[in-house]
C-alpha cells in the first residue's frame, strides 16, 4: 500500500490545527482509503497554545505526528526540514490557515498517479487584498525575468512532491533553502493545477514587510545576478554622467560662461548623486554577502525540541 505524507507547517495556529487535522484525516479516509497516510505538523515555536493542541491531537490519532522546534527558524527552513522528515511515497505540503484548500489533495494524488513527480498548485486568483495580490504577481513576473532559472509564477510551494524529489532535498544540504527555486531549477516532470486562494479561516497572517522582504531578497540573491550587474551598469553610467558634467563645468569656467550663476551646485549635486548610488549598491551587495555568510556558517536548518508519534527507528535521516 502506498503511503502519502501531508506536511502542515504552523506558527500560532491554535484555532486552525484542529479543523485542519480533522479535514485532512476525513479526506484521506473517505476519498483516498486505498492509501496509507501520515499527517505531519511542524510547529515553529508557537506561543498561543498551538503546541498543546498538537499534543492533544497526536494523542488521539497516532497517524498524526508533530515536530516542535526549539525556536522560530523562519518561513523557509521549517517547512523544508519538515518535508525531509516525511516517510511517504509522496509528500503534500500546504499551509495551516486553509488558504490552500485541502480539497485539492485528491487532485494532487490523481496527477501523481499519472506519473508526475511534482504537482504544483498555482494561485491564479485570490480573495486576499487585491493590491497585495497585484504586488505578488508583479514580483513573480519580475523575479522570473531576472532569474537565470525560470522560476514559477504564482507558486508558493503548495503541492505534491514525489519521494525522488524529497530524496534530492535531503542531499542538497542547503542551510537557506528556497523551495520554489529548487523546484524550477531541477525540472522534475511537473503538472500545474490552478486554484483560487481563499481567506484565512481564523487568526491573523504572520507575513509582514520584513518577512516579505526577506523572501524577496532570498530569491534575488540565490537565483539572480541582476543586483551585481545593475551595480556595475549604474556605476558606469553615473561615472560617465559625472565626467560629462565635470568637462562641461570646466569649459564654462574657462570661458567665463555661467560662472557666477553656477557656483558649486554641479559639484554638490554630483557628490550627492554618486554618494546615494554607492550607499544603495553597497546595501544590495551586502545582501549577497549575507547570503554567502549564512551558507558558510552552515547552521542547522532546524533544532527540534520534541517529536510526537515518530518511531525512533524510523526517523528520516
């Protein structure tokens, strides 16, 4: 009997873990009874009672498992690590807030049985704030055009992954994994399924400007050279403009044209222009250096505090 793993990352989702568990277990028992399954929650150090709720759920159903992290390891590390701990013939990953409909699970499995190694859920429409959705779509298009790897537009990571792909993730040994980029980079046989993103069932979103900026910078510094190339081009352009201004100003001084009116204005403008460009690109290159530094330090993806319902002799290596 084939086994399906469902991974649900969570952080402060005390109102959602119970209904999500009931929904997924119901789908597996009613619609996919021919498969064995495990439902794995990985909690990123919740502080609202989610961990206690998970312990109750795991006590009632031994097919529901949980990994409790010692601290919050971020929105990328925790799900990636959780996927590597699953033991099924395939792994389905989706969020705990019901914005990714659990009802898509049978569709994922159907396409997987046709031979697809990855089945990606593509967010074509959304019930979230229209302006935020527009910004996300713009970001996806921009990063796809800038990247050397053709990243997948409107793909957040939700979908099904065959065991062969999960084995690849285990071998990568990447301290700052970006799953969306990895999926596009290794080009496994893949099927896209469009869906409409719903609203959160309960609770508040944990995304903020910092987390969105962090995601954008990780994708830019991991899969594009555009920042460094832009720094080179803009540096060359600003140097050329500054040289032209200097020559024009020198000629005007020597010929006494515009000497009293011009004063030191061109020089001051040039200094501020070049200075601002330097500060901007030093910061941008700093993002690349931060990416490199994190990879060199190579700290663990996640440090576990506790596992629930995992047999010690069956832990994924």
